[in-house]
């Protein structure tokens, strides 16, 4: 599953876009670089019932924004993404979304 697909699945499950998670994390003080991933994961589990895999996708977005490593971009692996930039504003508005 691509990184973008993880984010789309989280949106399906919670009704929140990655950008909305970033905003909520900022309000809660979790966007501070010193905030540990475990703290964010606990919040996501308690408030949204997100497991570790999906939670870590949100942790990445909260801490790093839309940029991801080029490691899997264009690869043939299961975690392949088409771009090194994630769409954070909801899958319905993603100009690159197919189907």
C-alpha cells in the first residue's frame, strides 16, 4: 500500500484529511519537534482508534509535512508512490487520484 493510500484510508476511517490532523496536532502542541511519536500515537489511538501503521503515517505528516523520501517513488514495490509529495487536502480534491 502506498503512503498516499494509507492517508486515504485514514480519511475514510476518520472523516479527517491529513491537513486537518496536522491542524489538530498543532492545537494540541504535538507539532513541536520534541514531541515523541509515541505521544502522537497514543492520541490517535484514543481519539480515532488508529493502529500503529496508520498512526505512523500521521506522525510522519505532522512532523515532516507532505514530503516523503524518494526511496519508493516510481519503484515497483507495494509501497510505491507516484510522487515524493503527498496530497494532504483530502482525496476528493486530489488532482492525481484515479477512479
